[in-house]
C-alpha cells in the first residue's frame, strides 16, 4: 500500500511540475498581443483635457528620420521581436527570422502562417507623429518612438490592411474589424498621451465617438 501511495504522490508532483513548466513555456505565446493600453475611461478622461491643434505639415518628413528596426538582443530586431510576441508557436532561425508560426491580425480577423503576409504597424504612424510634434524631436527620440515595445505602438497585422491604413488618423481610418475599434482607440490615445503628441479636432472627435461606445 505504501509503495502505491508513494507512486501516486510521485505522479502527482510530476503532473504539477509539467503543468507549471507548460504554463511558463506558453505564457509569451498566450499573450500574442501588444502591451495592454490604458482603459477606455482613462482614455476618455485624457481626451477631455486635450486642446485640439491643427495638424502640422509633412514638409521635411522621411521614414529615415525614425530609424527602425533597432536591435533588441543578439540578431533579433524590433520587427522580429513583435512577430514572436504577437504570434503563436513562432519558430525563428539563427538570424531571428520567423520561419513558422500562426498570427491573428486584430485589424481584420485574418489568420496567417507566413510572416511575409504581415506588416508591423506603427499604431500612430511615423508621418502622423511627425505632423503631431515629432518633427521637433531629436533623431534619438524618434528612434525610440519607432521601436517602442513598452507602449501599445507596434502590432503585427495583415500587410495590405496596414498599407490601406497608411499614415491616416482615426478620423480617416479605423480597423475593418469593428469589434477591435475600441481597443485601437485606447492604443492610439495611450501612445499619443505618453509621447506628448498633439491631436487635431477631427481626430479627437472620432476617438471620443469610439470611446463613448466602449
């Protein structure tokens, strides 16, 4: 009896250990999303304090003024880091390129198994940031903005959806998947608030409209 009992205890501990290890191994894949943005109520509160400002000019803008993708560690740059973070069961080769995995695009609800079908979207586009105050930043600060993994500024999405968005703000473009628009508005406000970027009146109004329905 004691031998059977001991074996049961051993099996139980082994099962618990395997479960715990499994949770540790799958935690990053389970996230499969950018950092959580501020709440809808916090976003609404911030918008209430915003004095709209006419959008600036695109004169002088170049993507090269926002250096990306920066090296995060080893051979992994920001793009590959986001692909790993936002995907499930992502396998990377020795140069950190994603060679397999599955990605769900929050903007349109599509699922992809090839990294080449995905773009890494800057939620607040670089050109939009330029027109909203980043034109006066140092190149170093623009680089930090373009590679910001701490705020909900980068997300892996279907490439042609990202291209359709281009550098448009929420008054001009929102994700085709309407169920994601509230989350997107929270992301947008979070990024603009943190980086101190201005908003024009149409942009502010569109964000308020979305957030009031959250």
